[in-house]
């Protein structure tokens, strides 16, 4: 018997920061048939709240660090304000959403990141996904909506990369479902030429990915994003796509599909 | 076949505002065997955050009103910070907690309160509890942890009284379980003499309740609290108790038990 389909979508700041874009996306997302799951990033709201509270970003060696005050703010904004506003809007569109942090139902277990004695503050790297419980939710017609807050099972909440959460959940759920993982961001896909928004590279396999890094066509933020994608594909996720919000509409045909197969 | 027991506890600001009291309570709560559910109020944190953001409380005719900015803050603090900190701590004590607002899984449907043309802002009165879904969570060994944020199924989050949420959930779950509802607050129980902390009235039935109101022994905040309690008892909740944090420990024997039966 073939596995049921599960459609996972990750949205980032470009949609979250724009009220109309978010409402439009959530309406389209609600209209998707079958099992689905949403992961959302943070956007600018946490910075705005921090600023209004008079908190300054803590930087160590040019990197932003999640100190205790920042962790409080992101927990409030990601797990509270954004997660509940998204959930309430999905409910309006008859999508039975349920907002979750990684602490809820022990869904995402993580540990505080420490690399070569560098303290990243309260940043968490994912150790385990409670796929059995997420399956229970899905089988009860619930659409899980994850923010990027995890926990260490020792009472500590941790700030975690939302792209990574999406790929880790996609990998874990591949045990039960045929998973399609969609990264929705500001561009139509991975671009051949950053100055031409329509120069979307429609298919990327691992060979091509390595060429793109070597030639400098992809760099900075796109490298870890694609790394997450290929990691997911290698570990059992069926399909990974990258594109803008129209990606989840059937009418859209310009986006990037990733594959671990050789291109034929 | 007799129904399974469900133990519901509501905690308020006096515990939430005190880090050590909260940790101690959550440890005791985790140790309770059987099915359980927690409802928490807000405490002072929302005021502190509002203040640090330079927001002032909006008062209309001496009443505090939940305007849009306040709703944002309480959603952040109740559904985000407090709910997730409580959930993460319970997870630490091996209680598989899952934090919820009323929007999550459409658990608590409410409508914006409008009484005789008075605008209470974004305050919600409860219309329905999704008892079937809460039962699914309980049967999957999850301990639901509710904050006092609800939704109207039209995309609007609403600020709701936590005592009322606890009693409405208790009533709804009585369909499936023998429910004990426990209100934990700063006193040992309902006091005969407010100046004597040990003058706990151990049993109150409806007759006694009316006498206590008439004689002025109970007033102000205690009247709606007891109203919630008796409403719950009339609508199928098995037991309602009021006391301090020691209420949930078996060793405690000084608290107030409410009953709708005649005292014999």
C-alpha cells in the first residue's frame, strides 16, 4: 500500500511581515487538500518589540546572539503572537490548525548549540522529532503549525532555525508519509542571475548544486537553505521545492525543484 | 462502567509571578497520576511588558479594557512566554504537556463581549469547548495546558477570564470523565474571617453560598469565582475545590470543598 501524502510548507519573514501577503497565503494554504503542516519563521516583529522594550541586539564576533532577554522576546513573538495569529486565521478558513512550539507534546527536542567553545546563547540544534505524536494530530485532521522555538527537555526553551525545523520534521514524517517539502521565500526560486527575477533554475541535483556553489551563483543564505533541502532528500523526503508564495497554488509553474537523482 | 477521573487545576497570578512557587507547583502537578489538565491565568508579566513598551492601560468607566495593543501583549505573554515556559518545565518533570490557546485545534470558541452597548474591547465570552479533541489529547497521554486566550473562528483572538475557561472546560469534559476542578489561589480557601488565614470554610453548598454573600463574608473577586464553581457543579462537574498550592498534594487537608447537595 502506498503511503499517504503529506505537504509541508515553510514560510519566512517576507510573508509574515506583510499582513496582506500572509492572509492571502493562509487562504491558499487552507485550500490545499489532504494532510498538511506549516512551519513559520519570525520576521521583523521580534526586532520591533525588542526595540520598543529598549533591548539591544547582542553581537559576539559579528554574530547575533540569543541572550536571555532576546529568548523571552522571540518566545513571546514567535510562539505567542505570530503562531496564534496564524492559527486563528487558518481556523477562520476552516483549516483546523494547532500551533506548536517544540516543547508542546515534546515535538522537537534540541540541545543548546556549542561549537568549538563558541557560545551561541540560547540557540538550539535539533536532536529528535516526536513523529508519532505529530502523526496522531494529522490523523485527527489537525494541521500542525510550528514556530521555531524548541526545548531541551530540561526546562530550557531554545531559538532554532525555522528552515532546519522544516527539514527535520519532513525527514521524520517520511517514515509514515510521502512528504513534499516546500520552502516559500521572496524569490520565484533559485536564480541563475540574481538581477533577473525570472532566471529561475527549475531543477537542481547534487552535482548541479555543487557547481552552483563553486561558480558563486549561490552563496550566503542560499547555501544552508539548499543544504537543508538536500539533507531532507537524502533522508527520505520525496520532493523539495523552493519558490515564492504562488508555489503552493497548482497554477504556478515557475519554481525550483530539487532532486538527488541525476538529471536525465 | 464508571468514567475515568480527570483532574483539572487552574492557577493564577500569585503562583505565576513567583518563579520558585511556580516550579514547586509544576513539580507537584507533574507527580499527579492519571489524566490531568492545567489552566493558567496571567500574572504581572503582561503589565511589565506593556510598561516597558510604553503602553498605558486603557480604562473606560473605571474598567480596564483590552484594546488592540493590550491584546497583542497578552497574546505574547499568556500564549507565548508563560504557556511555553510552563510547558517546558512540565516536560522537564516528564509530564507530556501541550500548551494551547482557544484557537489551537478550535478548542475554545468565544465571541467578543458586548453587554448593553458597553464595549469591553477584545474580551471574549466562551461559546463552546472542543471536548472531543481535548479527549483525543488526553487519551494520547498528553496534558493540555490552556492559557486564557480564545478565538471567534473569524480570525480574531480574544482575552478571556481564566477561571471561566477552567469551569467551561470542566463542564464540557464531564461528558466523558468524572471531573474534579481545583482553583488554586493565594489563600487556603474561602475564609470566614479575611484577617485569619486559617478560618477556612471547609464545605459550602448553595444555601451557605447565598448566606455568605448576604452577610458580606464573601464579596468582590470571590463572588464570580464561586459563581463559576457552582455553575460547574450544576452542569455535571463532580467536585470543585478552592485552596492554595498545597491543595493538589494529598497531604493537604485545609481547603474549601463546594457542593450543590444539602449539607447533612
